[in-house]
C-alpha cells in the first residue's frame, strides 16, 4: 500500500510559508567587544626547589583568540600579554589600560592561562584561610623570609580590578573571566602537565583559620555600599576547584580547549549556565579528574544576548590544486553533487561572505569526501573552513505523486516539493501520493 498524504481543499495552499522576523532595538548606543588574554608558560629559571615548571600556556592564545573572533571580537580589540611581559605590574597595568578604553555597554572578556597557587589569607575573608592567586611571571613558588606575597595576584586584587571594569561598562555591559590555572596542589599529578601543583604558600608561623567568606574565588561583601544593579554582571569560570590541580590536554590548557570547542556550539539563546554545561561535557573527556567552577549570574544570556551562532563547517586534511579532501562524508550528510564553499578560518557563516572558492562533491565516502573547486586553493589546508551551501542526497530520493484536483493548489504543492533534490515528482512509480481524495 502506498503512503498517502490527504489534503482538504478548504485548507488553502499548503505550500504557503510565513516567516516573521522581529528586531528589537533595546540599546542604541555603541557596544564594543573587548578581550585581554594573559598567557604565562615560560617561567624564569630559579634555584628554588621546587620551582615553577614551564607549561604550554602560549598554545592557549590562538584557541581563545579564535573563539573570541568567532563571537565578533575584532583583532584590534583583543590585547595579548604573554611571558616576560606578564609580571604582576604588567598584568595590573594591562587590566587598567583595558578599563580605560571601555565604554558603557561593552562586553569584556579576560582570560588567564598560567600557574595558580593558594597563598595565606591577608584579610580573614577565606573559608579555608587561603587566598587563591594567579602566579605572574617572576612570582616565587616557595616562601622565603621577608616575602610579602606582592608578586602574586590575589583574588581580592583581581576582584577590585574587575569591579572597576564593571563600573565602567555599567549594567548594560557584560564581564566574563576565564582562569585556566589551578589554585591548590592537594591531589596527585597525572601524565599531563599541571598548572600549579605546588603547596599553598605561607609563612612558617601562619596557622590557617576559618574566615568569614564563602568558598568562591570572588565575593562582593566589601562592596555592599555600591548599587550592584548599576554594575555589569560578572561571570567567572575557573578550570578547577580550589582544592584541585588543573591539567593540560595535548599541549594546551584543558579549560582553554573546552572553551574553544564549546564556542562552536553556541546558540542565540544560550545562557551562561548552558555554556558551562557544555564546558563540563568537554572537560569530562579532556580532564576527567578535575571539576571546573562557575560563579556569578548564570541564568542570563551570554554576551548580553549578542551571541553569534557558528554555522557547522568541515576541515580539510589535504588540499592540492583545485581539490580538497575534507573530514566529512555520507555519515555527516554529505553526498555527491553537494555544493561546498571554501572560506577563511574564523568565518561564522557563509551567508553574506564571498567564498575563496566554490566546489562540488565528486566523491563521498563514510567519513570523508573529495571536493573539486572552480579555482586552485593556494593556501594551506589549515587556512580553510568548508561549508555545505547546497545539500545533495546522492542516490537517495523519494518519488512523490501529486494528485490534487484544484489546479492552483496542485501547482503550488508541486513547486514546493520540487524545490529539494531529495524529492522527485512522478506520475507512475511513487513512494508517496499527495491527494485531496479520501
């Protein structure tokens, strides 16, 4: 028995599709996306035992920069501070310089890739008696007589710097901080490099006492006199809990890698809670023994609701002359005769962008396909992202017979169905029939 789709004539033209787009201008002032990436991996050699080992923080820079660019951060608005430049003074000066450029409504992202360490609390605001700290270039790993902890960047100091940004960009802005560093060394190390791992730093006479704060990197009790509703919301995502070491993954930070992967899965209505859930999913694979932490206003839309969605794309493993072999085939829905466009890496959508080349799939297998383009691809395979702009279903098709009495309706339905390569219209052999008969 054939499959039958009945059409009642009083329903009118079933081929009529109504699309309604509503644009709401909530804020007309200029809003700029600004980023600051701080990466310290080549720590200075010292005679200390133990001392800070070198880590792969510099490899996080392209991951985070690319992630920000996908979200509309312009290159000239992404500052990078790395290695010897990232002393305590260098970091503070860079954040203050960023604050100076900020305007009302800006979106600001700070990213740290470095070692992290706990140091003795200096104001009795930590539940465990230790402040979490970023380890800038030149900060020691072990306590020596007379050291005043001034080369470490305490969470309290960082909170104050972030507060200045929040005041500057105001309630219509958004401030996000990522910390791909650990804050303690109380668990055993794994095979990958760890970003921390040294014991908490304290004076021999220091006895940790339970403070008045909560178990979080930042708390805002000391800013009770400020109208918090006038500030930009703040979200902080850290790579590990205060009692955990933060590990790398294949030569890059595990959190940085998870952020890079998760940004590709953003959608327009995603909240920070949803984004963090995606990070947790990635981290369960990259670094299953550590647990990232998120603080702040989680149930609001990312970037003030101004998320740019990434259209799915494919990468190539070989480019030669006017052909490319891409990681995607029939299992991914790519079949022979599909139209593929080559765009520069970082392209969020092929719509409205001029392709570097346009091609057609000439061979499609399970997980790879060969694309022939209208011009030579002169760049490296790593310089292209490939987008499917016209789907093909190869040999897969559905034969449909349209048997509707009213001519205008019959023609409208036929035109709508013939708009896809999956469906072939047929009067004789067919899989489905669309009719208005009972």
